């Protein structure tokens, strides 16, 4: 049996695995490849490149792109939409870290000498 990290099913479960071509990603989002390129230009998502140089997107990147598309569809310009999504993602990460710290409970404070 191959090591766990190399089993194909693990790659399918990995939300960061770049499984989708630009065309497929655009189709799934109901948008155009140009929209995905624009998200890259605004540094919202950076697709990985295949050996042939083609862009590949992960499920995580598609979720981020879908949120940006929602904002653009509501009338937000793409630059502002990208900034909003970045800030939302940072806020979610900060909340996740805060939750983990709270779950660990109070930590002993180092003693200070007077």
C-alpha cells in the first residue's frame, strides 16, 4: 500500500490540492477565465502551475473566488472585492486562533523578579 501522503484519495480530500484547470474552475464558478486572471492580478488567489505552465486551482481558492464573485455581482469593484475577501479570510483565521487559545485554557505566566 502506498504511503498515506501519496494515495490519490488523500489528494481529493485536500482542499489545497490544485485539482482544477482554469477552464473548469471558471465553469464551476459561472465566470470567465479573465475573471480568475484578474483575481490573480489583485493577489487574491495565486494558482499553482502545472508542468506545462497551466493554472491549477484548489477547492479553497475556488471558495475564495466564489466569494469575490458574489461581491462583484453585488456591484463592488474587483479591487475592493479582493480586499474585502482578504480581510474576511484574515478575520476568520484570527477567530480560529482565538478559539484554539481559549480551548487550551489559561497559560501560566512567567514569574518576574522585582
